[in-house]
């Protein structure tokens, strides 16, 4: 009974402090808590692993800074995965607020591959307005839609673009999307029209919307939110921001559940006395 009384009088600021430490700890020192890899994530990895070495892959990163916790780990891991398989990567962006962020993520990831060079092994074509219209124009010619890259270079002068004409130049499309335009539009305008194999990474809240595309075979793999990104990092043995985030999130959820349980326990004496009166 003494514990229950102490719990009822506990200053809530201690609870906030405990929550903060539980979240901060794994972000500083990852715990690598076990994760169960789902079939959609396994399909995502299998699709990239099936791409022949030396191929040129199209990657569209359609998000802005508001989606950094979920989208950036997916982008970083997919980019590293492709470069590690000696694939060349052509990156586009259909969100006005995302091109600078995405370029910094790609530049950071490319530092891990000193033998890979910009313009030869990867290129950031940057942002283009037009949404679905851009996707259609790219089907007629990638350089038609993106005559210059993010850094201002003429795309026709870049070695990586010399063998790129339209969607037929790519064995796979990797789309990392936080909304419109994004995965749904790439499926409708590109996968359905040009039959380009495709995988996607989306926000957790929107992931259920895309499972029918998986069942229909229009998507070969799907990453859903931070959990999907963490599973991806686990499969390719490259734990990063998503793995740390899931450690922190898991501990926070356990702590919240414990606080709910203890809160109900502390309220039992009041409920009992109220029932007697």
C-alpha cells in the first residue's frame, strides 16, 4: 500500500525525465534490439539484389524535410545498397523542398565509396515541377525532362547519362515517397504504362494503402516507415538511424505501457473507497 501511495504522489517530471533518457540512450548507443523482417521488406532487398551488376537504376526521392526520420534512412540505405552492387544510380526529385536535402544525403553516402564518382557512377538530376507530367516526359527521354542536373551540369555531357534514354534503360525503379506525387503516381504513370519493375519506401501511415500493389505484383517490395527502414538496415547488415530510432521507439512504448499499468494500480484505492461510499 505504501508503494501505491508513493506512486500517486510521484512528481510527473520524473516520468518525463525517464522517458527522455529512454529515448536518448539508444540514439547515442544503439541496443540492436531484435527485429522480425517482413515479406515486403525482404522483397525490396531481393529486387535490388536481382539487378545485374553494373546496371543503371532510377531512384526517385519524393519528400521534404518534414519526413526526414522515415525517408532519409531508406534513401541512405538504398543508395549504399545499389553502389555496393556496382550499380549506377540516377536520382530525381518531384518535391520542391526536397532536392537540397536529398543531395546532402547522397553526397554523404557516396563518401563511403571512394572509387565511385559523381557523374560517372551516380547523378542527382534534382527537382522538376510538373508531377505526373514529368513522369510522362521521362518516358520519352530522361534528358528531355532533366536537361541539367542539380549542380547545373548539362546531362548530355555526363558519362552516366550517355547510356540512359528512357525508362527502358533501367531494370528497376526505387521510389522513396512521403505522399503526392509519389509511389501511387509512379505506379499509375510508369509501372503500369512502361512495365518498369518497381520497389517503394513510404511513410508508416500510408503503407497500408500500397499493399494491394504488392499483391498485384506492381510493387516487388515495400518499406513501411521507420520499422521498414530498420528491417532493411538489418538485412543488409548496415544498422543506422532507423535501427536506433526503433530501439528508442520500442523502449518508449514499453515505458508508456508500464506507466499506464502503474497509473491504474495507483487509482485502485480511490476506486475502492468510492465504491464503498
